[in-house]
C-alpha cells in the first residue's frame, strides 16, 4: 500500500498547524536534501537546529541500526544501558549530577518548571511559586510552556492559563531586579532567544539573574533546547557565559534528528523528584538514548566544537557581503551556527519572502519572526556547501531585493 502522496495531500489530511514548503524532502545526506522530483537543496535550516551532524550521518546510522537490532523500548519500569551511558556522559560533561529524559524540548521545560515549583514548595511552603520569564521567549507548546513563553499569540487562545507567571523584558537588569523577590520560585532564560529573533543575553544580565536567584532562594533555569549541544561553539552556551544554572534543558540537537529531550540538574535539586512525582513512557528509551549518546560523543570532540567557530566566520563573511550588495541586512547576529539576519529596507518584515525565494533557488533557510532570516545548519557542514548555499541565497535575494 504505497499510495502516491503530494504537497496537496497535506492540505487534505493534516491538521493545518503548519504551512510547509511546496516540496517534500525524501532523502538527505550531509547538508544536502532531495525532494520527490530529485531536486537538490542545500540545508541551512538543519531541521530547526536539530540535525547537528547533518542528514544520515554514518556514525548515527550505525548507532541507530545497532540498537534497533537489540532493544527498542522497555518503558521506565525497567532501565536500560544506553540511557545510563547517556546520563553518565551528560553529567561528566556539564555542571549537572543527574538527568531526566523525555521526548522534546517542551517536555524538558515542563519537567524543569514542575520541579522548580516542587522544590520551592518543599523548601519554603506554599507562597513561593512565581515563575519569572522573558518577553518574546519561547519554551515549547504545552499549556505550561506556552504560558511561560513570552509570546501571547501562542497562549491567548487556550486560557485559562496556569497562574503565577510573570514576564520581564529580555536583557533588562532593572526589570529583573524589580520582579524577582521572595515569592519567585524560578527564573527561566534562553541564553540566546532563538524563535524570538536570535538575540543573545548579555553575560552581565545572566550574572545578575544568578545573583538574584541566589539572594531569593529561586532556581535559575537555562533553556538550552536551541543553543545546546555545540550550536554556539561550546557544548552548552552557558559554558561561555561564566554563569551556571540550577537546571538546564536540552533537546533539538541532542538527538541529531531522533526525538529526545533532557533536563539536567544537581543532586540537591533532583532529590525533590522521587518515584511517582513525574514521568514519561518513552523518555530515555534505548533507541533515542543510543543515538543521543553518539551525537554527544561526536559533538563534544574538540575539533567539532572548534569547527563551529570557523564555519561561523565563513557564514558571517558571506552574509556580510550579501548584506552590502543588496543593503537588506540591518544586523547579522548570533553565535556559532545559530545566526540571524535582521531585514531592513525593501525586505523589512519580509522573512517569509526570503524563505520562498530561497526555496525556488534550492536552499532551505528559517525565519525567527517576520523580520529575521535564521540559519541553523549542521555543525559539520562542508565549506563547499556553505559557499554553494550562499550563492543560492545571493540568487534568491537578487529576485526580491
Ligand atoms: C524548540 C524550542 C523549544 C521546544 O522544543 P520542542 O522539541 O519543539 O518541544 C523550547 N525551547 C526552545 C528555546 C526552543 O528553541
């Protein structure tokens, strides 16, 4: 039963929560993707900062195939070897002592926020439950995480929303000082706002958040779902800031394309989650864990992390030249291989047009809001693919700029 399907099928049988591109990818290798008609695309989107090692990386294929022949799933009624190896490596490589696994970034944040509420209740009683989050932030699509996220358009249709959540402008130290008090149970921050336009936190802002949390007995949560696993050139973005969170959430690149999420924390905080307090059927299953373990082993190699910096420089040089040529980039920003080009002039607010023009030239890119073109390619993208993709972006911009 291999019925022919096309882009039109999407409009007939899928819930229309997305409006995907006009072509259907059927195969990928490295940073190239082919559609149903055999047309080739350069991938600067990386599955939204997920495909850290590109498509069908041979070592990930081997890890998945090997585990697929052994054991797929047993539930958390039983533990398994891959998840224990993965947790051991994550705790070895980060500040954390312990890991909780789930299947997505939203679930990792859901676990973090629930844990923060429980820690505050256990330590201080009922009157310490406010979560302080940033305007324009993105933390996922469950009801709790859209409510904590700072974009009302994602939450307003689903009210009544969870209570005791406050938003402050990102990077505004004074606003944070005014908001965080003894009723605060947690402050949650993306070290770089990804969906919110590729905007990095000032190290001084993060340091102040750390100090305020310490002063008021609140937990500092870093949402590294988008910035984690090598994306910014260090294994996690916090490692470049000098600020260590109490809880860190990871997903996207962690699985390199296989769904997995993780919440990392310390012994003292983790002990507030005891058997039965939180859980998930699939979380940390052997297939996802085996793939994530291999992703982590590869990405944490010094040459892979160093390669992110050299590729960053190559992208920024190419993008700067395009910006100068067409006068359409107000700002080129981001760290490592999470890059944002803010549009101006004729293309102000027209990121969607850039995506469509890029598609027509055989290039996959992302947007971060209406005004920013976002790139989140594989951490190991080849120089020739960067150059060819930038040439295609040049032709795409020539169409519309
Ligand atoms: C993508 C993202 C999420 C949500 O992850 P899902 O896997 O889609 O649930 C949460 N936080 C940040 C910062 C993200 O970029």
